[in-house]
């Protein structure tokens, strides 16, 4: 069983930065593509960023491009989301997710249905 545990969320003012972390329970973490999604109140969950197995490929949603950066440390089984210049519209529950299926884990994905495991989420609130 794969467990993903997010941390690092909180309440910040507009313009501030946060770094989210997602720790995985399995050493096969380096075999998985990883992603971050978010869900704002009353809205559907949406893609934020994705990263390939060794971090050579990343892709961000247009709404966060230039402000958010996804990265990973395979030695620590952890994926990160560095969020800078936060805006009130970034307020959401942020989820990390893993693509573990061997037919898909070799490439990045923006599609929610392609992710096999999800964390429980961490709340990010941006408000003055």
C-alpha cells in the first residue's frame, strides 16, 4: 500500500511563499511520476504541476506558471511544491498524487484519472 502525506500548508498573506512537501511510504518512489492538484471551495479539483521520475521533466498549469515550482528528492522519497507570490485565488486544499502503474509512470500527466494514489491534502489559505 502506498501512503502519501502532505505537509507545509497554512495561512499566509498575499505575496508570501510556502513550500509544500509530500512524503511517500515506499522506496519505489523514484519509479513514479508525481503531481500536485488543488481543490478550492465549491470548485472541482484541478491540476497544478507534475514531475517525471527523475525530475527531468516538469509541467505547470498556466495559472501558476512562474510562481510555483515542483521538484523532488528521490533519496528522501519526497516531492515538493514551492509556491511564491501567493494570491487569494490560490486558496485551496492541495493534494499530491502518484502515478505508479508501470504502463504510465514513465511520463508526466496532467490528468487526474491517471494518478493511482493520493494524499489526504493540506490546506493553503491566502488572505490578508
